[in-house]
């Protein structure tokens, strides 16, 4: 293997590394969102236990927050799978070069898997954000009605 081919291989391994960094950043964000959802759910449960007059509304909020938590969890799982796909891509490129380029499409398939999971995780997070805004709007409407009513 020529020295120039080492640089080519290392350069090709940078693309999956950049995707790994982006995926890790999304994981940090998703985990922070999950922590906020769990905190809000705990607060709703405490209020729910007091059997407040707006219990039906709190039941709806609790169900929505449970759905949000499930979406974020699913997104985290997909982000970890994407990270695995990108790590596999990077390793696949190195192993393929070491074996004399005998792996064929394996690194490409791993990259497609990683990007696919990243895409699916983005869709799940988008749905979770929509639920978050809907919950916030309803809670704000309830609070305004309580203060004005």
C-alpha cells in the first residue's frame, strides 16, 4: 500500500467521524429533552395525586408526556444505532483497505444504515417537539382560563 493511499483512507474515514460528532450532539440534546419530560411528568403526577378539580386535563397531559418520553427514548435508540452504523462505516473503510478492498459495498451499506437511523431519529424528535408545543399551548390556555375565570 502506498503512503498516499493511507491519506486517502484516513480522509474517507473523516466523513463518518463528522456524522458521529453530529449524532453525539443530537444524543446530548435528546437526553436533555428526556430529562425535562420526566421532570414535567413527575410534577404532573404530584398534582394528579392531589385530585385537583382539573384531574381530567391532567390525565390528558400525563398521557401526552408519556408519549413524548417514548418518542425521545425511541429517538435515542435510533441515534445510538446511527452512531453504531457510522463507527462501523469508519472501521469498515479501514478494514476494507487493509484487506485490499474486498468488502465491496459493506462500508457503504453501514453508512446508509447510519444515515437512515439518523433520519428516523430526526422524525421522532420532530414529533416530540410538536407534542411539546401542543402541551405547552394547552397548559397555557388552562392557566389563563383559571386566572380569568
